[in-house]
C-alpha cells in the first residue's frame, strides 16, 4: 500500500528541500508562498494530501476574501489571486492537478500601466533637496528595482564609461538579483554627473544609498513620498500607514500612487519612446521574457503633444497619402480602393480572395 503524505509534511518539504530549493527562491518569494500555504491550512483542516478536493480550494477562495492585513485592511484582489495560484502550484507539484477549473479562480482587474508624466517629475525634482533628488533621479535614470538600487556600491559604478553593474551580494547582504540575472546598465551623462557630485559629498567605498550603520537604506521610498507631499503631487484620495497609524495621503507622506516600481516603468517607457528597441530594454530591465517587458510599457497619453502629432499625422495619410491612387475617370470610392488593395494582397499571397471580396 502506498504511503500517504500528510499536508503538513508536503508543505514542509515544498518550502525547504523541494520547490524552494530547486528554484532557489529569494526570501520574499519564500515568505509569500509560506503565507499562502499557512492561510490554506487555516481554511483546510484535512490531514492527507490525497483528501484535498476542489471544495477545499473553493473554501480557501472564500477565506481569502476575509483576510486582513496587519493594519486591518482587506487584501487586494491581486494578492488573493497570487495566494490562490501559489497553493494551486503547490498542489500541482504533488500531482493534485485541476481540482477546480480556471474559470473558478479568483479574479482581479488588470491595472492600466501608467508612467509618471514629465511635468510631474519636473515638479517633484524642483521640491527635492540634493539628497532627495539623488534618489529620485537615480531610480528614474536606471530603472532599477528597489532592492537593486539599495545594494549599489560606489565600485559598481563606472563613471568614465557611464554604466552600473548589478549583481547578487549574497555573502555581505544576503541579497540576490531577481532571477539571478546580473547585468550592466548604461546611464546618462546627467545622472553620472549627479552621482559624481554625491560621491564628493559622501566619499568612501560603501553603499551609494546606505544608512548610518553602513547597511542598505530600506526606506528610500519614504524619501520620495516626503517630496511628493511637499510638491503637492499626492493624489489626495488614498490612505496609507504612517507610524503604525492609518492616515490620509493629503496630510502624510503615504500616497500609494508613488512607488519605485512605477519609476522603473517610467524609465522603461521613456527609453522605448526615445527609440531604444524592446530587446535592449528587456535586457536593461533584467527580464527573462519580452512579454514581461511589454507589460511594463505604458501607452502614451492621448493628450501629450507628441501623441497628438502622431494622431494628426496618421489620420490624413490614410485617405489622401501618396499611396492613394489618383481617381481615374471620375471619383473612386474609398471602399473600392480598399477592396482592390485586398484583392491585390490576396493575389500576391497566391491565395484565394475571401468570398466577400471575390463577389464584388
Ligand atoms: Zn494618494
């Protein structure tokens, strides 16, 4: 008779020698999986893995909707989805597949990708002092993740070639680059000058953004949010946690619209808009797939002067651009012109025109 695996033993195995070791999960990833599985244990009291059914996952989905954070706020739909997905992958690893159809999984709305607009960034920098400006311009000028920025040391920056080398620093800081992909990113002359001025103010070979104890400053985002409030760029609609209290962003530096990840997306978007190809952009961001990079790029604001110019330029070209044949013997209708184009296209492809076209 096969040995039955308990849910408890499977979870322990998964988070230690199993999947976690195989994928070399970072601390944060491990914590996310551990939390999701702990919540699953709260909702499902069964002993053995082979007892788990679709009903347990449905019950888990219900429990997730009631989970609150340490400050009493309901967890976001996206987080609910992630916990659910993580538990499903855990069960899949042990051969418990397709317990509930994907149509029954929790759903969340995909947010439109936003990047900060240049005027707001200009204003933000105007209200920042030299140190605060360093943090803002740094993240805007390299597109680093928060952890990457906090672990950069002066010797990682080559100011003469204007590039920054990013790699894991496991031994000293217990930190590693996501997907363990080290990379070198080029920086603008402006950022190089800015960093050089900072180094003159803070000489030495340590971290560029270290705290007084020489450890990575984990609160760089707080610095940015302080400037946001001072510059009046807070949205005024959201709440955040400040000194363990729930406070509005209109009076405290907690506006959720301002995060380092959006500075990263802004950097990526501006790079592509200024002509950098997406493959280079992907490598600079340290992504393993182009699909992830595409999810980072914000579409341009319809009202921006550049987008307006593009809309104007694209419009007339369609009806009276140089490719439009001159009407012969009377006016040719646009529809006829399009039909002809389609016929030519299909003939060129050595394919049969579609019935609707051939009937014309
Ligand atoms: Zn806000």
